[in-house]
C-alpha cells in the first residue's frame, strides 16, 4: 500500500475528474488522514438541541474519533465540549445521555468543572500552589470545540479553528433544514422516538455516495419493490395505501422518474437530490395540517414549503436530511471498513401525529437493522469493500454524464441520474484532504 | 397449558427450518410482530421507535422478498437458530381464551462466515382461532436493543 502522509500530490491523484481510486475506500492510512484533515476541517453534525432540553443535560458521542458532549447551560445555551477530564483524560460522563446537575465531577480524582467547562475545584489544592498547573492546558478546564454553530436547533461543530465560516461552508443547502423546520406550523422540531443504529462493514463514502445514487433502486431493491407491487396488485391507483405501501412502492419507479427528479450540487460537496419531485412527493395530503401551515406562513409560502420534498439533501460529509418524511441520517465513520449510520425521526410542533409516524415508519422500513430495504444496500456496500481488492482495475467509475464544463461551476442543476452529485463529493474530499494543518483552538 | 408451551417451541422451529409461510399462518388476521427499540421498557409501538413493527401485510412482504432470487443479501442465505428457555405463562383468561407467555431466548443468525448473536425475552399474546392458537402479538424485548446492530435479516 502507498504511503500518503507526506505525499499530498499522491492523495490528489486519487480523485480524477471522472473516477476515483480504490484506496479511498480501502486504505487504513487514508482513513487516519481523513480523521486528521477532512473531518477536522469540515463542519460536522453533532446533534439537535432537543436532545438536551434542560440545564445540566448532556449528550455524549464520538465525533471523528474524538469524545465530545453537547451540554445545556444554566442560561439555556447549548455548548459542545470535549468529554475529557483536564487531569488524566478520563471521560467526564460515560452514559450516552443524562443530567450532570450544576457541574461535572470526574469520577477518578474528583476534579470538578462548571457546565461551560471552566475549572471549579480539585482536592489537595494547596499541593498545586507552586506548580505550573494553572499555566498549562490541565489547569484550564474542559476544552470547547473550536467552532460551534446552532442553526435552527441543529448543532454543528468544526474541530479546526480555521476555515470557512458555517454559512459560507454550507451555503444554499441550509434551505433543506429550513424546509424541514418550516413544516412545523410553530417553527419547532424535537427529536422523537430515539435513534436507530446500524453498523456495516464498509467505507463511509460508499454509504454517502449511495444517498445520491438514483440508478440502484431498480436493481438493488428489486426483490422488495417486486414483493410490494405484487402484494398491492389489483388495488385502484387512487385507493388509500397503508403507510408502509405508500412509502415502499415509489422505490420501484423507473430510471426516467429518477432522472427527471433532478439534482443540484453546491461547493464543498453538498447536494440536493430531487429538486423537482421525489419518491416522497405523493404522500397523502392532510388538509387540516396544510391549513395550519397556511395560517402560520401565508398561502404562498405554505405552498412553497409543501411542494418541496427532495429525496435527500447532503450536508457533506456527515448528514443527510429529508424534509418529508421528517428524518435525518448521520454518517459516523468508524474505520476504513466500518461505518455507523444513525437514523433520527423528528416531531414537528403543531403538526399532526401522523407526520411523526411517517418519519418513524420510513426510518424503520428503510434504515433499521431489521429494515425491509436496506439489507440489499448493505450487502452491496460490503460486497464492494471486498470486490475492490481485485487486481486489474484499481478505479471506481463515476463517468455518467461527465461534462468538463461542470468543473467551472460549483453550483449546478442537472438531471437526477448524473453522477455529478457523487463527483462533487469527491472533489470536496480532495480539497479538504489537502489541508495538512489543523489550526489550534 | 402444555398446548401453549408446545406452540411456542413449534413456532421457533418453523423459523429455524425456514418455513416462513407456515410461520406466518400462525398469526391472527390482526397479529403483529414487534421489536421495540426500548426493549422491555417500551410502552407502545407508536410513541417511540421500534426496530421492527410489522402487521401481516408487511410480514408477507418480507417473506415474499426472501423468496426472490434477486434478494441480493440472501447470497449466501441466512439461517437462524432460536435457543429457548422454558416459557412462563404470565396470564390465562378462560373468558377470552387469551394466553400470554414470556420466553427468554438466545438467537443466532448465521450467514456465510458471519453470525449475529442476540439475547432477550420473547412475549407472546396468543388467542384461540378455529383450528387452535394464533398469535395476536409476538413482542421481542432485546437485551440491548439500542446498541448499533448489524443487519438482522430473518425473524427473531
């Protein structure tokens, strides 16, 4: 295997304009470099503020291999701190979530910290009087993430202290979060029903690419969509469908449907798939809910919000959003060949329970470890992880609809089956893998 | 009560031998198969997420899918083994004919060189049909349902 650490040009050579090298998926060294460079220099999704509703509430997780926690402060603000005692490195909390009260207390030697991480007290204080503890990192308390941004209650952080600010980094794709939140007549979402967690033996980029892959459902999901279509055969087209049928049957739509839904790419790897319509566009209408939305937003804006239901909006490299159903997926890379996927459902304040049921039903059918559809996806990701070790072809093709003029346009709307949405992710990958320094806090 | 205890053993044996159509026939028309995400702590299937919550239609869909040669994830095929502890009858209502039982289990699902090992307690709500007992609800409370799980392709 090549050595990439000190050869930036070798990393850049892995991403050609119409294909990528297999080492992006297979190399342990590149995965380590992704943790240092790509994930440190991009804005990553941490969580939703509704996971920590009350002062003292925390939610702990690993962000690009680093232990972090969201903490609700006494004044209501949510902060993101490293979950690491300043003394010897123990995590302050080891439950995933809970309430720490008014301060954190390390279980090892009882060093304590305020909710914002400032040092509070430690035993045998006099013994430190003549030492340089207060001058070094260990005397400064818990370290906050370098950059944190809360956008409409969605919490993002960046490990590096330098780089594009949040709005510049995400740009137009933030509209996908707006759409999701605006579907609440009260403009407020809360996470609901817990999180489905699925672990698979494949590289995270296979999963992220597949979120924009409109050509796989017809062949990959043939067994599930065929079974659904056969079971529903004989029912009139306008007959109300059980929710599971309503959500599964559109997966069988043909190449033409997926091509015409359209896609749009943005700088830094982000995208919206299904700019014109998607498999989510024809869910049963809910007159009372739509009236509530019109009352909240006005006729025109309510119509705009409701007609927009993209397939997936990708916030490169860690988040994929669906406005309808109200569901997100979080991509948590664990190793070159191991990826954790989380599926979260949202409740929209002021909307009927049916919307929340749709979110949970969709996540359960499509993203649960016992999903009806995902087994075939996961099987194929794991199959590629093994197949790519073959000799004779070290490249993964992304040629579909490649046009050299696309290189000059960071923002572009295109047909839905154009692999531009994937090429765009890899161009961002190369860009952020070229940043060798993580700036200090 | 022996009938109900034997029913539980026979139900698992149908799954372990891959006789999914025969297994589905054990469910009442309004029967459900449910794997709550909170395990034993979960109150109902709608206020919180579930790993699976299937009515007969969805169970039929899963079974039909497994029969399709293009169910790619079934190459190689999955096989399962239920190891059951003796069931305990939790309630028995002669008026309605409804019996509830709890059955601690270990479940192994094997595919190729990999296998998944799960433990938990199964809770059956059985009712009397014209030809014997039927499942109103099969609820599976996993030991640690909130952990990151690999694909579980058959039926616990």
